């Protein structure tokens, strides 16, 4: 399909990050993957405008009922790079308003 290449790339990134987590753990280097859902950014607004679609067209498909914000992602990244996330490695954290739980 039209998105097969996207899915293949995401699967490869997930596999690569898990392998890196194992390889780098003895050096105390942590590797985690953040997989975001739809996030409202200036670029996403421009795309929506260009397509003539309302900005919240697909928000009803997201279990939490809204698109994410850059701050939503930043909070998770801040956790991962802080001492609070010091025992987290090899994870794929989905920050997507519950889309992967569907």
C-alpha cells in the first residue's frame, strides 16, 4: 500500500532502538523511542488549511478526544532524559492520546 514504506521504516526504527538499548546498556547509555500520534504544530495547521479540512477533523478518532501538543511530547522526553527515567531503556513510548490502545 501507499504507507507500506512508512510502516517498514517505523518497524526498523523500533527494532534498531531496542538493539541499541541492549548494546549500550553496559555503558549506562539509555535508548528509548517516542512514538507520537497527531500533534498540532504550525506545519500541521498549514497542511490542514491547504487541504481545506477543519483542524480537528480526526480528533474524534483519538480516545482522549484531541490532538497532542508539542508540550505533551516534551513532558515525556523530559521524563526520559531525567533521573526519574534512569531505569528506562529499550522502550517504545506511545504518546498518542490512546490511539495504539484501540
